[in-house]
């Protein structure tokens, strides 16, 4: 059964899984086993040389339940392969190391997930990977100016956290490819339902599937999807062209990742070198919960998108709200990009600035009854948080200010509750916040 012509809602239920291969189990079984019987020595030889698709050996490298989760996301995004890992941060780290290991520069915007920014600013430079940050990711002239001989990639978030800036993916991909570097996109906020970066030219997509993909606030996981269209060059990316001991076999002339896997070189190398050797592996039970979440992704997200818009419109009319950051609202400077890339909405997360002092903001957070106060997004429950004190605490204050992450900024992640109930909760909390 080939599902490539099927629509999103069918794929999210069926892709990557054939019941008859798994004892006719209607739902994906959890393969809670570390290792798999190799059978006989001929079969073992084939497995270790990656010549027996669908065969498994050891769950740090691959596992049937995790494999189905990978295939399903890969199919939803239109890639050539995906590797699931233990968290969104592991996905980002492995993707970045796989392109820039050994040293190099990467261009990224400043308004990205706090832990990503912290890693890019303070940790990866210790591994010789340095970042050139831009304030506006759609400033193509500035980016072109920053690209140097050892720039290895452009890294962006499709919809940024928490301000919801929209990256112009087609133009960024064009710019990257003109300079022979790949475009890496963190597509966590829109999820594969609202946006597929590969279809617009992105090369590598990373997700924190902790968020909207799993949706129930009960798993930590991540995934890297390889678009398979980037032409790796030996000069800039020698790691894909080096002979690999693990890929050597009799009669094989080119035992490099490009030689053996062609278009899937990035994906297979990430699995073989990073997942296998650094080991941030996704466990089968978590993959199972991810698959369960995926089954209702579009139903959840489409309702949440509408509720988020309704709440944003309510907040716009509230006298105590200073400014809304929601690119899906009419007449923002990003409307054209939203129209081009996000016909079904930009997502379920947005932010606003409350008027008054920090004290008013703190009172609001302490007064909500339905919203849960915590630093997560994409949960069925509606969530509220002050990024400057939590998710973006590690970002220096002057940089936070530049990105509008002031102490009175509040981020909402909208869940599946009734929209009017959520509005009422915010209304009473704002009232409490400004009560004498
Ligand atoms: C949460 C998040 C991450 C990190 O994911 P974890 O699963 O928590 O490691 C990365 N990028 C974005 C945009 C996120 O929201």
C-alpha cells in the first residue's frame, strides 16, 4: 500500500505502518526490546551493512515502533528519511553538528527558542561552531553579507518563539542554495499540519515533538527530517565523503555516506554517527505516544488556531493590553507571508504585552484559573508563561529587549478548552491584575 498520493489526514493515521507485517495489530505495537535476533550469519552481514531495510538489531540505532513514528512524520513532511531522538534539543544539536562538525559558521536569527539561543551563543562555539545572528531573518541583504567561505548553514524557526515572526522560507532557501549551503528549519510551532518547509525548499527540518505533534503534554521527544535535495560538496562538507569503516564491504568502492546512501546521506549519517554514538535515543513507548498524538493533530490544531485568533481579537480590545504579537491577525507587516505559507493558520502560540508594571503582569499570572502557568507549548491544556522570567531567562537582557521579550510580555499556548471560557479566565485575571 503506497500512501504518497493520500491526503494529510489519511497519512497521519496510516503512513509507515502495515498491520499485516505486525500480526495484524490494528494499532502500532510497542516493541519494548533492546535487541533483535539476527537469525543467521548471512542475515546479520546484510543488517550490519544496511542492506536489509526493515530489519532491526539494537534499539539505540533503530526500533520498529520508533521507525514507524519516523516514517510517518517523514511522509507528512515529504522528506527522504527521518531520525527520531530523545528531545527537540537533541534534534537541533545533532542536525547542526552533522552539517558543521569540525568548525564553521551558521547564520541564525536572535528570536529563537531560548535553549537554542543559549546553545548557539555559549556551547557550540566551544566546539568551533560559531553563529552570526541577525535581528531580522528576512533581511536577505544582511544575510548575504554575512555568508563567508566557512558558513555551513542558515538556521531559522518557521514561526518564531514567542513573537511569531514568519520566516520567508522560499527566499531563504534560494539564498542558501545560491551560496551552496543548506537551510535548516525548526518547524515546531506550526507542526507538519500547518506547514511543510521541505515543500518550499528547506533542506533539513527539526521538531520538538514534545509540543504540538504529540499534543498531550506527556512526552519529551524530537525528530530530524531530511529533505534529500541538498547537493553536499566535498570541499565544504567532507564528512559525507569520507570512507566509513562501518559502511565498508567487499566490492564496494565508495564507502562514504554519499557513496552508499546518495540523497539520504545526511539522514543516515545522523543516525549512524550521532544517534548511534551519542545516544539520545527515543524510547518505543514515547514513540507510541507520539503516534497516538499524531492521529488527531489536524483536528486539535485547527480548533486551537481558531480559538487562538478569537482570544487574540479579544485581547486587542482590552484596554490593559499594550500590544499583541500574532502574525495571523489581519494587517500585520507579515500578512503577505502568512497568506503565502499558512492558509490554515500560523499555530496555537502567540504573545501580548500587558500594560502597567511588572507587578501587574505577576498578578495576572497568579490569577489565572483555567490557564496553567508553565513553560511548554502545544498542549491540549491552555498554557500561560512570562518568557523573560522562564523560557528566555538565559538570553541577556539587552538582547531580550531587542526581540520584544520584555518583563510584561506574556505568551499563551492555546489548548482545546472552550474559547469563551478561556476568554473569561483572561478577563477575570486581567481584572485582578489591575485591582487596587
Ligand atoms: C520546546 C522547543 C524546543 C526544544 O524542545 P525539547 O523537546 O524541549 O528539547 C526547540 N525549539 C522550539 C521552537 C521549541 O518550542
